[in-house]
């Protein structure tokens, strides 16, 4: 098995705000490759959710954040890639650092609401990101 390895994967991700913009990155990995996503990643065994989120954001885009409130829990079922993922999304504020994309993200930057709407309407993001952003009234 390639992506999902036949198990449920727990992940965390964040809507990171800086001024009136949010951070999006282009995914490099299989399963949404080339799509704009919210940064985050997998939770390790015995790792606290907020610690995992801070670690993943630092690894993926090189910045530090202040984690705020939980947005919600979302489930992704994608049989073609044997992928079953549960993602907990949070609000976070940019704290410090320069955006430096990693092995998982090819490009990342902060976008205004209007720019995000254009990305969503053009189909350049995932359905899950679209739903999260609708749920928080960003689009």
C-alpha cells in the first residue's frame, strides 16, 4: 500500500492569520499534489495535538505560530489512494519566522480573502480546504 497503508491517520492543520490574510501552501506529496492547502501534518504517538501542529508548521513552512481555537474535525476518505485521514483544524496567528517551503510544500504565502476566493473558484485547492474555509466564513 502506498499512501494510507490501510489505517486511519490523525493529522492537524491550521488556518494561520497574519493581518487580514491566511497562509496557504502548494502540496508536493501524492494525494492533492499541486493543490493549495492549509499547512499541517501527522501526529506522532504520544505527541500532544498542539505540539504536533507547531512542529509540522515549522517543518513545512519554517514559521512559528500561536495556536488559538479549534475550528473542527474533518474526515477524508479517498479509496483510490487507500487514504483515511482525520484532520483537526485550528486557528493560529503568525508569530515569527520567514516562510521557507519544505519537502512537502513547494510554495507558500499569505493570501487575502479575495485571492483565496479565486483559488477556490478555480479548483486549485482541495474540497476539504474549501469546506474548512466555508465553515469559518472565509469564503
